[in-house]
């Protein structure tokens, strides 16, 4: 720069001595001298840089250059070049011949752009050269490269390093992941009209298979190209199962809970029979679903005389993957409906079912039933005949001694019947409590031998009919007693009720007591009863279990424990 300032002062002096002459060469000291020169030679050209070489003649004391963008710039004067007073330039510099007669210059550039280089030289006496010019065109040979991508729903935008357009030969595909099943589906071609560009951003809209899907987008080389026709490389995307992440362009759409609509349910038919244990309420999805096997997934709401109740229900998803059959957990007696917890089912994409609920005053199903009247009943019966030594010695039907029994609602499944079947004690507390289910279709409560073991506080599903029950007394003697029903002793015991829910009849039963002091000899069969009748005893008149049965003076122990069962 000091050299430039020196020559600038020298040029000013030359102008002063030459007066008004327009000729730079009028200085007497430069008269007849050879002008200096500088040549500009193009070097390498890339997308980001080009080079050129300046070579000054031996007459030059200093040489300089200036670079402009474009190809139609007016050439500056040699004077302005060497004193570096050129405006609008991209780059400039000056050199002393004493240092080097040749200089190679690097210029940062853009692809597909034009540049002009102007150069000039000056002698030590201020004689200027002609202006040399070099025009450089930088071609665009670089391929567009992806910088980032941004997905949203079923659409992804891909940002490139430069402006792009959709190529004429490219093809894009998408593979979907069914997260509900863990499946990656085969590639599907994305329609050409779903692919567009705006500046350096490409937008790809994939056909949407469903909410919650995984997307893997790939495309071939040349899917996009820049203004110079340079084609992008292929984009190969996928899922790395070991790393648990997408490779290149891949993303998950948000899941959305799908509704269980009211119209999915089968309406109540006119001839609906909800009185059997196999009765189901059915509903069907319009698409495949899968059972999440969630806890308490399906419940049945009952709005009955005793109030609102919610009972867990067993259900099955049928082989068609759409139909759901809900088994009623009990026989309904009024209105009822099904409710389904959130996430009970899911689809192939991993979306969960939304909760399905029904207001208790808008239940869609009904099965208004007889209100079973529980409480104390008197059982009257007819004996089959005379009993001697534990055997019926004569058919002499006669009225037996009436006794009482208590009928209570045991739980949502069973009604309990407790009576002094074995004549063990006046309280009857140690006797088996028979458990029966209601058959509203035939107006019966059926006791199949299931009973409640009060000592161990559990329900025994092994039939107590026609089985020996072993009881141990304080005396050490072992007593066996049994109750039986029907002609075979193993048939169900049935109570019949009327239209108002009152028990009216009881089927054939007997009760027997054995003494095990010696050789399983009979202690006595008190009664073998034919079908009997039942009479409701209002609560104000209710009595404890009857003492009218024959009692054994030998049985005085109150705390009787069940020791075992064996077939009679």
C-alpha cells in the first residue's frame, strides 16, 4: 500500500508538470520509453473458487488487479487500478515487481456466475500500462445435497443446499410401519403430483394409511436437480432395528384414539333372552382390531332395584378381528349396558380405542325380571314312608314336620339357601349353605350342589349332593351326614317362584345322619321327602331355624369342623 501511495504522488506530479495535456506520456522523463504491461491468465475453476495469474513486464515497477462480479462491467482506468480507487469491486491487490513478476490469485466465487478481472502496471517514473481484461465463467457442477428434513403427519419437507426443481427421471416411495403389529410393509410409489419444490425446499405428501403409522421415504437419484441440471443423489431410508431408530428420512405420525361408536353395537332384538349364562352383547368394528388384554377392560352397567352396579365382564374378540362378544356377568333384572375402558383394543397402526361409556339413565338394553323375594320360608313336605333302621320299610306317605329355611342373595351370581338339613343343631349354623342360580325363563332357582363352606369361608364347587360329610365331635366319635336331591340323590334341588318372586315349591330332597362309632351303622334317616311347598314368612313373623326336626341327643358340640369328603 505504501508503494501505491508513492506512485499516486508520482502520478500527481507528472500531471502537474504536463499541464493540461491529456497524454499520460507527455512527461519528458517518460518520452520514448516503452510502456509496462501485465497479462492475466485464467487458472482452475471450481464451484467455489477460480484462479488467475498476473505476469508483469520488466518495465513495470508495480502491477495491480481488480475483480468484479458480472460480465458487462466498464473497464476502470489504469490509474484507478494501480492506486486502488475503484468502486464496486469484489477483490483487488497490488504487487512490486521486485518481489515477483508473477502472482497467482485465488477468488472465492459462486457457481453459475460470471466475473471480470482488470489489471494494470506502472513504471518507476509513472508510465502506465494499458488495461488488461480476463472474463471468467464459473459453471455449476456441484450436486444439490439435503441439509435437513421436517415431517408433519403424512408430509415431509426436505431442505437442500441450493434451489431445486423436481427432476424428470426420479421416483419416490414410502414404506409404512404398522406399529400395532410391528410390521414394515412393502414400498408404495408416491404419486408425482404429491411432490413439489419451492426454492431449496422439497415437499413430499405420502398417501395416509391411518393415524399412528410409521413412514420411511426413499427416492432415486435425480428426484431433484438444480438450475444447472445437476441431479441429487439417491435417498435410501430405512429402520435400524438394533438401534431402534430411523435411517435418513423416517418418522412416526401421532396416534389418535379411535372411537367405539354407538352404532357398532347390535341392538336388542325383540326376542332377546338375557336369562342364560351364555348370553352376550355384541359389537363390531368396521376395521380390524386387536385385544390389548387390559385389566378390567370391559364392564357391564346394571341399573336395578338395588342400585347401580359395575361388574367386570368376560369378552372375546372373534376370529374376524372385528366382532366383540361380551358375556353378561349375571342375569340382568332391569336396564343394563356395556362400557369399554380406554385402550382395551388397538388397530394395526397402534392407535388405541377411546373409552366408551353410557349414562346410567340412558342404558340401551333391558331385561326386567321378577324381583326375587328373599327372607324366611316354611318348608312343608311329604315323607315317602315309614323308616326303620335307615330303610324305607313301608310306603306310607304322610306329612312331615315343617321346618324353616332362609333364602338370601349371596352375591351377584348366587342365591343362598340355608336350612337344618342334617338336624345337627337348632341353629343350623354348621350346615352347608346351598348356592343356586336363577333361571328366570322357568321361574326357578337351581341348586346344583355348589355350597358355601362357612368354616373355611369359601365356595365349594364339588357337589355336596350324595356325598358324605365327615364331622368330628369333642367325644372323638366321627359322624357322617349327607343331603341329597332328586331320585338319584345327585339331581339339582329346585325352588319354584311365582310371578311376584315368592318361592312356592321345593323339589325332592332328603337328609340323613350316620353314626361312625363302629361300622358305619346308620344313626337314623330322619326323612326322605317328596316334593314340598314353601311359604314366605313376613319379617315381623319370622322365626329362627325350626326346632321341629327330630334332634339327636348325642350331638351337642357347637363348633363342628369339616374334615373331608368322600363319595357315598
